[in-house]
């Protein structure tokens, strides 16, 4: 009897726990929820304190005109990741946003804290 080694596709069906519960899918959803919560809460908080956030951004030299885009990116990106839509590109975009924000609000990336 001969066996062949066929590579498993990433899109192959996931194994179930036997009762129809997809543990891997549940863990992935939980991970997406936990990672996105930070961005979602931050975006909603910026809406609630719009004027104060715009003032803070202006005080560190970031144009307050970027605030609507920031809110859209945080809330839209979080929802996209939670829903599983374009997770990889959106996650890369959110990571880049985080690095840019850290760089903008600390002077340089991680070397100066206020």
C-alpha cells in the first residue's frame, strides 16, 4: 500500500470536537474580539470627547482634521477584524496606525515618554 503526502490547504475544513462545536473558530473569534476591543473603545471614546481629543491632538502638533479619519479607522478596523473581514490587511493597517500614533505622541518611537 502506497501513501502520498499531500499538503493540507489552509482553507481545509476544520476538525470539530464531535458535537458540532468548532473550538478553533471560537478561539479565533475570542482573540479577534479581545484585540479589537482596544480600538473599538478608543474610537467610541474619541466620539464622546471629540473637542478634548481634537485639542490634545493640536497641542502635540497633529492636525485635528485627522480626528474623523482616526475614529473611522479605529471603529471600522475593529469591526472588520471582529467580523473576520480582511483580517490580515486590516490588522497590518491597525498595527501601522499604532506605531505612527506612538511615534507622533511620544516624540520618537518608544525613546521618550511624557
